[in-house]
C-alpha cells in the first residue's frame, strides 16, 4: 500500500471519474460511427460531417477550457467540477436521444464543453491533494481514468455490434454515459474534500488545516506542521504579487507558463487522438471486416488501460516525470516510423502476416503513449505552475491542446486519403522537436512539493523557521487563536 493512505487514493480515484467521462465520451464515438445502423439513421453523412463529429467535440472541449480560465477560480475546484458533471449529463442525454445529425452534433459539442472543463481541472485537483512522494501515482490517476473510459467505450461498442441491426446498436452505448455524471456530481456535493491549497489561496486557513490533516494522514505531527507551513507561506507570498493580467503573469513566470502550455500541445502532436478516432479507417485500409475492426479497437483500448494502470504504479515516482516524457517520446517516434513503413509495404498486398505486423505498430504506439506519456503530461503541466495562476494557465494550456487538436483531427480523413501512412511522419517530426525541447528546457519535478518546484525554475521558495512550525502546531491543535499566534510570528520578523 502506498504511504499516502487509502483515503487520498480513494478520493483521487473518485475525482478521476471526470477524466473517465472524457475517455468514454471520446472513445464511444469511434464505435458509434462504425455502425452501419447509425450511418443509415443519420442519413448517410458525408466524410465532412464524419470529420465534424470529432472536430466539433474537440471545439467544445476548447470552450470548456476557456470557461476554466474565466470562472474556475471564482467557483472553486469542487463547484466547477459539479457544473461540468451536470453539463456532461445533458450532452449525453442529447446524444442518446438524437433523432438527426444536428441533434447528435449538439450533444457532442455540449459534452465536449464539460469534459474540456474536467480534463484541465481534475489534474489540478489531484496534484494539489497529492504528497510529493506519490504525486506521480495520485496525479497519474487522471490518465488512468481517461484510458479506462476509452477501454470501456470500445468494448461496449464491440458488444453492441452483435445486437440486432437498428438503433439499439448505438443508442445503448451512448446511454451508458448517463449515470457517471450523476455519480460524480453526487460525490462532489457530499464527501469530496476541498483542495487545502485552494483554501489557503482564499484565506480559509482553518478549513485548509482540517482538509490537509485528513488528506495527509501519512505525516507525523511535526512533518504535518512543517509541510503546511511551507505551503501556506509560499502561497501567500505568490498571492501578494497581485498578478491581474496575462501579460504580468507571462513576464513573471514565462518559463513555467511556456512549459505548461507546450506539454499540453505535446499530447496532441503525438498523433494519439488521430489514431484513436480514425484507427477504423486504418484497419479498413488493411482490408479488415467491420466486426473485426470493433474487436481490434476494443483490444487497442485495453492495451491503453493496462499499460497505463501498470506504469502509473511504478514509473512516475520512481523514474521521474521528465524522464518519462523523454522515454515516451523516443518510443513514440520509433513506433511511428515502424507503423509508416509497415503500412507502406503491406497495406495494398494480400500478405496477412505483413498486415498483422502493420497492426502491431498501432498497438505498440498505444502502449508507449499510455504507459509513459498519457498520465505525465497533464500532471506535469499542472504541477509546474504556482498556485496563484494554476487554474487560469492550465485553462490556457488545455485550450491550446484542443485548438491544435481540432486542426489535426479534422485533417485526419483527408490526410489518410491523400498522403496515406506518410501522415505518421508529421507526428514523428513534431515529437523529435519536442524531444529536444524537453531535454534542454524541462526541469525534473519528481519528489518535490508543489511549492519547492519553484526553485527548479529559478523562482524564490519562501523559507520557514521554528516559529512558523510552532505557530502551525498551535493552530492545528487548537490551543490558541491561530490568527493571534500568526500575527505574533509576523510581527517578530524584521
């Protein structure tokens, strides 16, 4: 059992329902658009409309990220996720009850808004409740939630392929989204704790202490007081700078902002979303039948989840977050080249063994991406930011991710039809550039508290002394007025 304790792991896993919804709602469309019954019901949509099914969803995600920039700090982590849970349920209802392609697209964009909000907020929440020794595991659960949602969506789509021809084949998979948003909302409204760091940011110190003591039950009394004292002083120091504009934020935290935004764009330029959305096109190009395509898609999702779930337990906190990105990109580059070569040689042949090796490339890619990159990017993008700007800049980073993703995904069908397997080389080139950027520009954040990470970027980390620790101990134990003790400690400083 990790030293974090089951309570923290439990609430982190529950919060990851938010990214599970992201994975399920993203993955289920892959199976949905494969069913001939869906295409017939929707009036045989054109290839442009088929591309819009993915692109409009990602556009909705960009809107959700923009809302995170505008209102997430005002509402707070929990309340913002509650609203997103309501919105995702509305989107699921519209998709399930669709009677035409317009209604279906409306449901897709509304769901996209919700999961765009959740995908940026869940990693923030997890990074803020996680201890430094296990932040890779706790923060990585957001990625595990995403991959588990993708896996379930793919298997449900495959199973419904055996249903009698008709609307049930695609209505039922879409309808299975409905309970999860309700479950997430209920938990957020009842037992989920607030982020202690957010409570400090809002000046609610006693509530912050209570939440921190519950979440960090692994700490001894002295350690608890020291870590909370450092956390509090650093957040109050950063808050005192009163950064009111993005220009000021960028001037003061240029390195950290660029790292956070660029690492989110990285997840797009690996090509993972293109392969996930359009792997059915890739399988068809290899001459594979529809039902086998659904089975392969489900197996692909299973590989994603299994590799992600195994890796997150060992690698982020052992190997380090920066090294995981470097190794992951190296593997993605190699598998991208392999896939392109295999498809070039065997796509238009009758060589079944060769086609099997071509399919193997797609599966090797998913193991590399989900095992090494998937959980790390969203966690790393969150943890490198100071508390005062974390939610806003993560919103910017997520929005950049989705805006780039819209273009790449919309171009998918046309690119595969025009340049075929050479589309892989676009992603290989992007990943090669990123390999150099990460090697020279990204510092290691592993095993550091969120506040200590500032030093890795050359920013000031506030020091605390014995008086601070004593004051925190008194405040935690309730032996005197916390405010009075803290005023005395502040007054004693030069």
